[in-house]
C-alpha cells in the first residue's frame, strides 16, 4: 500500500492495526535488483487514490476530528438476481 500527500497524513493520524478502512487505487509494479544475488525482483503495490475510514467514532481512539471522506459516487450496487 502506497499513500502520498494528505492521504498519507490521514492514514498516519487515524489508521491503526485492526482499524477498518476502504482504499481505492491502482496497481503499480516496480522492478528492482537484489543487492545480494543480483537477480531482478518485482514488487506490486496499491497506490491509493481514495481512503474512507470505516467503523464507529468510538473506534477512532483519542482523535476527535473526523478524517475527510470522499463522496461515494461511482460505486454501483450489486444486483443479486441472475439475468437468465
């Protein structure tokens, strides 16, 4: 998981192990070389574009301010009926 800018600040302030969140982003694969063996290695990361904190405010701990949340637009509801 890779976060930059304001998303990184919010994650650092509010997220802890076990805290529920929704993260939306894109995949990025990086190539690097192992210093010990000289072999090429690959790492796939999720580069976050959107972060929404989930759960109740009581789960937030010491922090009183709520983190900004992006609008939920663009999320389609699933239709459980099979069309055939």
